[in-house]
């Protein structure tokens, strides 16, 4: 399947009345580089030369940047000699990607941004050309939206699809929408089915549907069955590119069959063994096949202990299975144990990275912020919510302090010292919280050992509470020369550290039981507890003992 | 290579004068279950029976727990009938691992802890027996130290080595030290070389040396060369189990050679192609080999674009390479481009997980806390350091407040509201900080785009600063009925959010340039900034405008 072409899109109809040159100029002024290059490719070299000569110098240089090197040689003879010389000497054309080190990628970004700032698109194309799609994706994500869009237009159609698969969802969707529908369809045609499914899932549903219908009937059926599973299930992760063999045949037959296939799907480390009705019965590793005697039967060579993953398993279970059993790929089956696909480790690696990332980001209330250059307004809105939630916490703390206005009025030192109590509690609590969140994610913390863990955390907080209560109390005495303040401060620290350990332990467990991700809401709730308890204990004890 | 035995260790000499039975009892009382079972295995069944009869009921049950099922049948006839009946009916013996659900692992932990609490070691053995080594490792990590030690003693020697490789470094070292030296050597003999190297690296050097010398000469040489690279380099990650072929030979020859090998190392997806002097020239994928015509030459089949990794590459580079190129394994070469090993994806997956974990843990100052049940004293000490660092921050904030004691005395409402300013700044700053830390780790943030990013973060903080300044000011006016307080509070919030964005952006970049991990120290420094600036701005503005 190559370049699937469908109807060219309605928005192009009115343009049919314009001349070729006008179309080029329109696209050039709109910054649609892909379209410019496509139009130029259909234009006679002499006509292109005439167009170039008719333009203002700046616009001429801009257009020259869009002309592919292979076509330059055919256009140059049609130009006046002085203009030809001038264009050939344009630094943007001959600038050999001056990236120097290359390796680290830092300089790629700098070189790319410099080329973009100067409008030297040819140089940008030269910088992008030798890069792996994953590196191009990284570069695109490191660019601000405007520059990202221009750089994206310079990525070859054959590679655009692969680049899309390496991007985070949000950026992927926005860049896919940048493409003409025909370019998008052509890019997608270079993708494996599971990547095409991912792409469809991140696109607006109408566009996704067009992408789906651009695939041939067999593929469409496979894609539709893959789309029927949630994105974060085994079915959503799988690819339909399994190679299936039967248990009764001999190794030599399998080898002959493979030779006929000529190519195996990427990351194939095993063939799947199925019965006549397509039920999974085992896996034949390539390493077992190549070391087998030719007359051995698949049934004797295959591994029966490679368990098939039910399509509705959660992606977390899949990740754990791959890690525990050091798998490279694994079969996926439906409820009737029929083989419907396989999951490969590259997708699992992405999954693991995303999972761990998410915990880190969620703890700062940055749930969806994959694009560091998302529009300011969008990011502001998302973060505002988090600040708003935190404001409730802050006002709760302020309300507690407000209860003791009279006390503070009489003893201002309390206002000076009270943030210390809240802060120490917050830090100690977040240590316990983080340990629990990670432990729950790794399965180290389970129903059977939470109580033992609480005892341990309380033990640690008693030791640290006593240590820091004494030190802080002494420092306060030195500062304010008042033993009473020191004693109350120390006592409040100890109380708050105990509460912090309890909250750091209890909050994530409670959230987990309620089906809420502990990483998302844990720290806000914890801080509320440590602030409120800290201020209340300190000011309350002061009111009782110091007035 | 099976069970390597060396001298049995000095500590056993004085025991030579004790009788067999006394040795058993001594080991039983010391809780050395492995040793008990080893001694029992050498004892005549009749003698074991006599020993059982001579014991107190409780000790007798304990000893009975240690007797392997296969030996029970031979011992029972030598026991008095009543005793035989009593022991056979001991619930610990017949308790079929009552784990019910099994799948999730939760119940394994609960069942194991129940068995441990009741001293039913046989039942524990039955729970552990069907589990994958990775699951056993997970179970051990979820157990408190005492129970972990007992459960560990019930793991079969043949599987102990594999279990060790799945444990976190700290726990691995402590459990390896629990083993008799001969058991440790025997366990290690079942391991692949790279896992054996990992084990040697986590053990105290003396013990590591003994493990090294227990390997045969060729293995020792390989291990020593692998040990010569830092643990977190490509050389430290690699395994020496490459299969090498020459470029001139035909596919049929390679297949014949592989058949002679009978078994390929785990996770072999490609053979390495080398020249006569061992220089790496390409990789032959098994998937290419099985689809090749038999008379094709390796030179035509191999992939030349699979770049070899220099042994001194950092593990972070290795991880990125594997992810970007979807590799399953990759060749490792020395400075002369000689093939010295390969890295497999299972080790890379572990690496990725550990890396992401570390950022999360470090942000809470939990650098080394892999063992959720590390001794309370050890954990307290580690966390105390973090609390101490935070205390400096807290006192800096308190000092700033102290500067304005007079102001607070005149207007106590300031003391009530000031935590709100600090808290909102801290939250907004940590959002920027987290974004930067993750962006730096993923390579999204690079030298070429930091300034653009700063502009964006400042833009977001202006928008959110204005929004929340107005809201919070209005709330303060409602609360205290004073427009002045509201205005000052709003202004302080705006100032602090701007500083927070600047600090959240600048602190990680500065730390990175100084070679300090931003995740480790970033949040403490950031909080210091937002607290100090927040209190100073709020109380300072109040002093100027409200008094």
C-alpha cells in the first residue's frame, strides 16, 4: 500500500480559477510550504524561472528556498545570468548544516532555530534530513509553536508518519491537523497498523474516520477491531502483525514458509502457534527455530509457558508482565483464547516511561502538559485550576491562624515562628507520601503490609520529631530568649510530624481505595493537613501555656 | 557449570566437635533454615526421627517444618504412631496455599505473612514455589526485614540467584549476605554473566572477590573486563554472550552453526558480524536469517546501520538510543571497535524505570530509599538531613517575618494572610520547576530554547498572577473589610508568582550547569525563594502603604 489518494478536499475548488503562479504565491504567502513545493513540482522549469524573475527580491529568495535541489539545475538555465549567480550564492542554499558536534542534539536545535529565524528553509531541510524520526520529533517538541509548524512543513511525507508516532499525543494531534488531508493519508500509509490506530485515536473523530476509510478493507477490519479496545488496555497496545504457524508442521516447513514471506514485521522474536480454529497454543521463538533440527515438529520446539495476554488486561498489568518475564513480545487473545495480535516491547517501554512521568507531573498538578510550548492561555487555564485548589488549602490555614489573632497580637514571635512548624510537617509528610505513591505503583505496598509500614513511618517521625523539636526549640530560645516559646514550638513540631506521617500514609491509601490516583491529589490534601495541624497545634498550645 | 563448591568457610570449624543433632538444634535456634535443611538431608531418617522425639512440642513442630516432603515418608515410619499422626495433621503441612485469587499478588503477600506469623514454613514454601523469581523478589521487598529473612531462607538455591537480580541493590546486598558462602556461590552459578557482575558490584568487595574466583578462568576474564567499566556505562550494562559470525559465510552455514549450538542466549534477536580481528561490522537479525535464501551471504543480509555502542557511553545515552531506534539488543565495542559484548533491552527497561523513579524520589529528598522497610534508624538519619536542609529555608522565611514584627503587631491580619502569599508562590514555582526538570531529562529543554521558555512561563505567571491576585484581594477585603489589605495582598501575590516563574525556570538550569541534579536540590531552593520573596513583598508593601 503506497500513497492513498482520495478526493482533494473542498477548500481547493475555488482556487481552480487561479493561474499556477497565483496559486504558488498564495500558498507561499500563507506559509504553506508543503503546498508550495507540490505546486512547484508540477510546474515547468521555465515557468518557475519566469515566476522567480517577476518577484520582489525577498519573496524571490523565499520561493527559491522551496525549490528542491534536483530541480534547481533545470531551472537555473532559464534565469538571467546575474539572477542565477545571485540565487546560487545565497547562503541559505549552500549553508552546510553548521552543527559541529551533532551528537548531543543541542546544536541541532540551535542550528534549526537559526535557520528558521533567517528563513533559510533549505538549510533547515538539510539539518532535518539525516536525523532519525525520533530525533526530529524531539526537535519539533523543543520548538515554539510557530517555528514548529514551519519545521514540520519541511519533514518529508514518507517520514512524517513515523515522526508523528514519536510525538506526545497533544503535539501529534496539532501537527497532524497541519497537514493537508492527502499528505496525512500518505504519511499514515507508511505506518504500522498499531501506530495508525494510535494516530486515529489522537485525531478529531471526523479526520480519524477518513484515515480509517483510506485503509484497504482487510486493514480497516483489523484497525476497527483494535479501536474497539480502550487505549490503555492490552487490546489497545497490540498490533495485528503476528505470524502464525501450526503445531503439527516441521521446522523445515516453517523455514520454507518464512523464506516465502521475505520480510518479517519489525521486532519479531517469535512466531505464534495456533490450532485450526485460531486458538493460541504456544510460541515458537526464532532462536529455538534456528537451533532446531530440520525434522523436529513445532509442537516440540514451542514454548507453552509464554502465557497469552487477554485483550482486556490493563496496560499496567502488561508492563509488569513484560518486566517480570523479560519478554520481547507477547501474544494477545480474545475471550475465546483466539489469537488476535501481539504486543511488542517498544510500546511497553513507552508505556513505562509515560507512567513514571505522569506521577512526577501529577504531583505538581501538570496532568496534561506534554507540550512545553502549549499556548500560554491554555497552560494558564490548566494551572489556574491547580492554584485554585491550593488556594482553598491556603485559606484553610489562614482561617486557623485567624482563630488566634488575639494570641498573635500579644506575642508577635508566634507569627514569626509559625511557618517553621507548617513547613517541617509538609516536608516530612511528603517524604512518606512519595514513598507510598511509588510503593503502590511498584506493588511494594499492598494490603498485607500497610500496617507494618505505618508503624515504621510513625517510628521514623518520632525519632525525627524529637531530634528537630529539640534543635528548633533551642534555636527559638536563642532567638527570642524565652523558654516557653521554645517548648511550645518543639511540642508543635513533634505533633505535626506525627500527623504528617499518618497523613502521608493514610491519604494515598484512601485515595487509591476511592479509585483516585494518589499522585494527583495526594500532595494538596497532605499540605492542607500539615498546615492546619501545624498552625493549630502551635498557636493553640501557645494560647494555653504562654498567655 | 553447576554448583561451584569451595572451602566451607572458617566459621564452621569449631562446630566439628558437636554431634549432628546438636548442630541441627543450634542452626534451628539461630533461625538458619537453609542450614537446618542441609544438615537434615545428610542425616539418616531414623536419626531424624529420634531427634524429633527428643524435642519439646514447639521445637519439634519447628523442626518438622524444615523437613522436605520427599523425606517425610521415610522418617514417619521411625516415629511413634501417635507422634506421626500428630505431625501429619499439622495444619502447616497440609495447608494448600489458600491464596484464592492468586493473580494480583496481594493475596500472596497476605498468605505469606500469615504463614510466617504462624511459623508454618512449609506452607510458605508452597506459596513461593509456583511464583516467578520476579514475583518472589516483589514479595520479599514487601516484607518487613525479619520476615523477609525467614522467607528468603525458604527460596530454593537454584532460584535464589535469579531472585537476587530482581531486587533493588540495597536489599540484594543484605539478602546475599544472609546466605552461606557456599549457597551464595551455588546461587550465582545459575546466573548469566552480566547478572553475576551486578551481584559482585553490590556485594562487599571481599565477598565479591570470592564470587569472582569461584568462576572458571574464561568467565573470570570476562567478568573482570566487565567490572572494569563503571556500573552506569554501556560496558557496565553489557553481557559477553554475543554469537559472532563472519561476513563471508553463507546463510546455510550460519544455520548449521546455530544448530550445533543447540541453545542461544536469552533475548538473542541478532548475531554479530565481525571480521577476522574481532572488529564489529554489522548485525544479522534472526528475522533476516530465517527469511534469507540459503546461498545468500551474511554480508548481503546483515544490517550495517545498527551502530555499535562504545563501552564508555553513559547509560542515559544507551537508554535513549534503545528508545529512539526501537532496539531489542545492541552491540558494544571497545575503543578499537572490537566487539566485546551486547546490551539487551531487559536491562534498558530496568534502567528507564530506575531513572524515572529517581526523579520522583529525589524531589522528596528520598535518594536511596529503595527498601520501604529499611531499618527505622537508617531511614530517619537519611530523612533528617533533608529536614535539616529545609529548616534553613524555614528559618530564612522566619527571619524575613522577624524584620516586620512591628508591622504585624499593628496589623495582625497580615500574619493571618501571609501564608497565602508564600503558598501560592510555592505551588506556581513548583509547576514551572517540574516542567523544566522533566524537559531537561527528556531533552525537550535545551540551550537553544530556554529563553523562549522563560518568556512563556513569565506570560503564564502574569495571567495567573493577575487572576488570583484579584480573587484573593477580594476575598481578603470581604474577610477584613479593608481595601488596603486587599490591594497589598494582591500586589504581593503578583510579584511572588513572577519570581516563582523566574526561579522555577532559573534554578534547574543553574543546577544543571553546575553538575547538580535539578530534581535533588531544586524544590528546596525554589521554596526558599518563594517564601522569602512572598513574605518580604507582602509585609514590606504593608509597612510602606498601610502604616
